[in-house]
C-alpha cells in the first residue's frame, strides 16, 4: 500500500532535516523524502501545519497483561500508546505470572501481534519471580525475543545477585534496566522524605534510597562491563552519578518521567491525591530543575512514562494503602511540548533524540529516520492544538493520571507503524 | 449551619486564632457544666453522632461518647470488629453507607493519614478527626492548648518542649503548629531517629539533648513511646531512652519552678516518666483528660450550630 504524506514540517536530527516537504511510503518503508512528490496510486494526506517526526518509543510501560487485565491489557495499552504518539513501547515484566521465562514472553508477543498496531517489545525479569534471588531464564527469554532485562518495581537488594545478573546478561549483548531502591533505606516510605512526609504524616522515601543503588549499579556496570540503564531517575544527586559515569566512558544510560520533571512533593497536600503516589515518589522543586538541566546537557538519554495503570477502586483508598503509579502514555508528548519545547527550553531536535532515537539505541532496535528505506514508523503532531487532560478521556483502561486538569498545547493527530495508521485524525484505527 | 469558619475539623489548620479561641472559650463553659451534678444539656437533642473508631482506642472514644451524651445527641459507636471494613468494604463505601443513614456528625479515628478528608468528600455530615495515622490529632491539641491556657493565661512567649517520638506523632503534627500560631516557642526534643525530616515545617525548632534545654522550658510535654508503632528500633532500649529522655526526680528538680509536665496518655511508667514523676504530674495529666470532654463538647456544639458567642442558652 502506498501513502503520500504532504506538506508537514518534517524534522529528524539524524539526517539534519527540518523543512516542509513530502514523504512517500511504500511497503512499510519510506520511499522518498522531497518536495512536490506524487505517487501513481494510493492515499495522499495533506499535513499542512503539522509536524512529522520519527515514531516515538516509550521504553517503560506496564501493560499488566497477563494477570491484571482489569487495569490494562495489551490491546488497551497499545491503543493508549498510539493515542500518545508512540509507535513502539517496552513492556515491563512485573505481570502475573512474571515475564521470567520464554513461554510468557511468547504469550505477550503473540498476543501483541494479534491485537496491537503499536510495536510491542518486552523486557524480561532479571531474577525468577522478581524475587531478587535466582537468575531468571535469561537465555530462554532472549531466544523468545526479549530485548532487555529488569526487575522493575523492585530494586535487586543483594549486590552479589545483581553482579551475577549483569555478568550473565552481558553475554547476550543485552542491557540491564535498573529500578534503584534500597529497601533497607526506603522501608515503608510512600512520599519523599522531607516536606511531604513531615506535613502529611506519611513514611518518608529518602532520595538516598535511590541514589545508593544508582551508585552501586554504576560500580557493577564498571566491574562487569554490562550496559546499564537507570530507570525513572528522580534526583539531582542521581543525575550527577550518571553524569560522572558517562564522563568515565561507562555504558550507562538513564530515563526520566514527565511526572518527575514537572511535578514535585509540593503538589501533595491534605487532600491526599493518590494519583500523585508513585514509586519513586515525587521529589523537590530543586530536583525538577536539576533534571531539566540533565536533559539539556545530555546526562538524561530518554523520556519514559512508567505508565502504571491502576483501577479506580484501587486508587480510591487511603493514601498509604493505594498502589503506586500514574498513567503516562497519553499525556507524555504533550507535556514535553508544553513545558519544554514551547518555552524554548529544548528544541524539536532534542525532543526527537530523547523520545525516538535514544530509546531505540539503548535497546538495540533498528533506528527510524526520515530518509528513504527507513521503516515508516511516523508520529504526526498538531503543535497548535490546545486540550485539557480529563479523567473520562483516556483510552487506557485506567484513568489514574497525575495530570488531570492540565491544559496542554500540542497533540498527536496521526501515527503510522510500518506504513499503516494506528491513529488517524486523533481517532484510533483498529 | 456551623458557627466556626470551618465545616469540619480535619486538621488543626482548619482553625485560625479566632477559631481556636472560640473552641477554648466554649469549652470553658462546658467544663463548668461538667462540674454540676446534672451534667446533661438538651443542646443537641435529636442529632446523630457516629464515633467510627477503626483503630483501637478507649480513652478518646469514651471522651467523645461522653461529650455527645452530655449534649443529648444520639451517639453510636462503631469499632473495627463491628464495622464492614473487616469484610473488605472500602472507606469510601463506608462513608457513603453512613451518609445514607443521615448522621449529623462523624468522629473518625483511623490508622491511615487522610482518612477524615475521604469521609468529608463522601458524606454530608460534619467530620471531626480523632486521629489519622501519623498525621493529625486536632482535638488532643485543643485540649492541650486549653490546659496550657488555664495554667499560664496565654501562649505568647511560652517555651514548650515536646519530647519523644515526634516522627510517629499525630499529636505533635497538630499541637506544634497551633502553639506556633498562638505565639509560643516550640522545640522538638528527641534523638534524630525519632524526628521527622523537617520539624521546622511544623513550626518547631529541634534539639537532641533534653538536659540542655530542660531548665528553660515552661511546658515539658512528653509524648508516649508507642512500642507497637516503633519499627527498626530507633533507640537501643527503653532503659536507655528513659535515661536520656525520661523525667525522673533529678530532672523534675531542674525544671523551672512553675513549669508544667504534660502527657497525652496513657503513660508508660518507667519510660517517659518514673513512677514518682508520674504521681507528681498526675493532677495535670488528669486535668488534660477532663478538659478533653469539654473540648469535644465545644466542637460538637460549634460545628452543629451553637451560638457564635458560645453562650449555652
């Protein structure tokens, strides 16, 4: 099937492109990029006023499938991804059963092939059952198609176990994605140790509980040579540790979530909004600032959402009892456009690097670029569209967003995966 | 229609200085009523007050129950074993169920912070927070303020030391900001392992050595060491805690002549206070308990629509 996308502003720093032009697509790949293109037959779409970029990737998503389909499943999660402008996502393995062997991996990938236009990759567990003791069947999962390994949701407590896991994963040329949380320091912490824990009478989750494991895992990466990716970085000090590791030339990358960039513990008040309960917790205003600086200087490689759906009945509990997490797929790009691109803090080029190129590099996936022969995974954005985040307006099965009520500028209108639309004029394509 | 600026008492910050004074003044009138042979007033006849205590409590629940009955309200007590929460009902559903029974005022004690706010969002009744997790216990703060005001006539310039498990204390969470608002100087005195991350946000200075500051204090307020809540031993032993932070004969003698000892009860004899010190302080500790009934009567009366000037017509 042939497709001609006309007159969008096409931006891709990988090929130094930022101009209004046409892109033709044939057999799932870009055929030509240029002015005044035409195709003999097929579909022509006028994208005047829109911005067209390489398809975005979110490398931190909880699809909850298998086992917790009442929160989200592969079909609804993939739809939420398409609505948010993502052409590919990486599913985390803390499902039920845990994705810790080849058969569960095959379930996820086969199911995705049936119900999802969005490309779905999956991470496998580092340790069996996420228990933090014995290695999961890492080789078996690589054969089944896993692209990275993580015990996300928990830190690996035992340094010896983490060392063995990294030594082993390295043999398969894969990366370890690390959720850094030292349980002996964090305990039952539910909000940042500081202002929020003091004023709300809640157990504190100290920054050091995260930073201590970041430091440990960087040291283990140095020892083992295993590529390491720090998940959902939240603090100035954590960013500094990654900055130093990169300066040393270590194979270390990291991600930050929109909620840790744009929200902090001051947003928590005596209304105990459980949509603001996440792990790691919202930190301080100073951390927001330091994370944005780390985005600018290249310390932070990518923006990932940690999309963590939970059912309404689970979140409408006492704060200490509610589960951790906020959804993020449908709001991430608009938040970055509104808060970072529109005010000129980062460029479109940097946004594309952060949300399209970097995650593919980190995961060892084929890059997508606006040039002939590249896979036609494309995200098209109306940069002027203003919209309000509303609870009833998610295609995710859950609505636990930290950003309900936010007025955002810039929204995805169309998404193409391998030349086929997963989103058209803001509407999902089945 | 209430006569306080607030519909509910969820946090001590719901009351400004005028509000606190209205509660204390009204409580003083009720305290006089409580000293009569016939203690019952018809004020809240026909009103329904539910005491929902989702965490074990005898003293506070009894105090609220007596307060409601003295005002002729119909008081119903609900405790964990009697409530649906043991059957897995969510707090929101509990609130909606109680709301459907048309109660006028709900008193709630819960082990989780923010529970009173959840009730206020799902019920038409006025809500009084009788202690939520490690967050707030505003009626305890008010009865403490009442006791201090009766002793010193006011708060301005008073030096108050609050000693003990500050980090896990909802009493501190309510009392310290109120004392600061009223012009007192508050110091949290505890080892670092028992202090919250930022005590200054609750209006308090802090220090680790009781003996360095004891001689300057007008009020020495001892928090109960809640052995059942302490996790990962924040101090080596109760014996060591008592040596460093307990009030014994020697420390009693080093206190200012007119300084007072307070404690929210129940006292762990031999921990916060030696038996001797507890007996010395007993009158005031019982005064706090006595004032508690009057304070809770005052709140029920003011929230449910008494006269603004506090007269008991």
